[in-house]
């Protein structure tokens, strides 16, 4: 199967990678999405945050985590004392995947989970970002990121909040995806997930130095 490797630039610095990813056609997701949403942040970031894939707002604006999940992330940065500008924020999959539904209120684009082919096709971009940055800590937000970097058997419910070595970073930690916290219907459970999330982000920040 085709992967993003076929679209890699010769020099794998972040600027060249971002430019090359704009014309990636390694899977079909580029066909219906507006644009590639590449990672953003300093090339010497000590922390890299990895989400799943851009959502509706990210697709339209071209930046990662600028929708509702990004707002929760911004609030978390404030609470744990990290500047958004000091972390590198990216996703496992760089194009928005959705189904279009028509309701009485008009057309809506509903997020769809990327499948294993798309994750496999896109993962070279993430690997290249991590190789270019070599952060002290990688934080996986949600199961897609955690399974892409820590293996298919990784379970957020069981393994979140642990610092584990992976091929890409000796200190990799996974926690809840902010969208999963926002979607949780049970108020007490949501509060518990949010507290765990903040404590995992604090641990990541302390570990990164
Ligand atoms: N959810 C993600 O996983 N990534 C984004 O960039 C936005 C929402
Ligand atoms: Fe390439 Fe990833 Fe977009 Fe697929 S989702 S076309 S692999 S950048």
C-alpha cells in the first residue's frame, strides 16, 4: 500500500516536511478535505502533543486543535502552566475524515475515525516530525495516537498516565483525548477524566523539564 514515504522531501526539516505534506496523496482522505493540517510549534519543543486527526474547524482553518477540543486544551495549558507556543502540536492523520449529513439545520460534516490503512499511510509524517524535533516527552491524546505510537494493544483506560519508552521517544505518555472528555455524558465521570487529564499533562510537563 502507498504511504506518505513516497512524498517525503529530501531534507526532512519541519519547513520542508510541511510543504511536502501539502501535496500528499498517499491515501484518499485528501480528496474531500480542504487542506493538509500539519503540526505546529517550535522545532526545539521539549513536548510534542499528538492528537488523532483534524476536525471540521481545523480542516477549514488549517491549524491543529483550534475547535472545541482545542479550547479545552488551551484551558488545560493555562491550568498546568504551559504556554501553547512552547509545545509542538500535531495529529497522527493530517487530513479531516468525515461524512456529510443533511439535517433540518443544513449540512453538517461529522468526524469519522481514521482506519488502520489511513493511519499506516500517514504515520511517516508523524515519525518525521518526531525525528526532526526529538522532544523529551511525547503526549498521545486518545487511543488513535496511543496505539499508533505505543502499539495496538495499548488501552487508555488501563495504561494512561504512565511514562513508557517507545521507538520514537523514551518518554511517551498517553491520556484522554479532549473530545472524549467533552463527549462524556456522565458528569462525575467527565470530572474524573478531566482531573486525570490535567494530572497526566502536569506529569508530562514536569518530565520534560
Ligand atoms: N481532534 C484532534 O485529534 N486533532 C485536532 O487537531 C482537533 C481535534
Ligand atoms: Fe497523505 Fe495523511 Fe493526507 Fe492521507 S491523510 S493524503 S497519508 S497527509
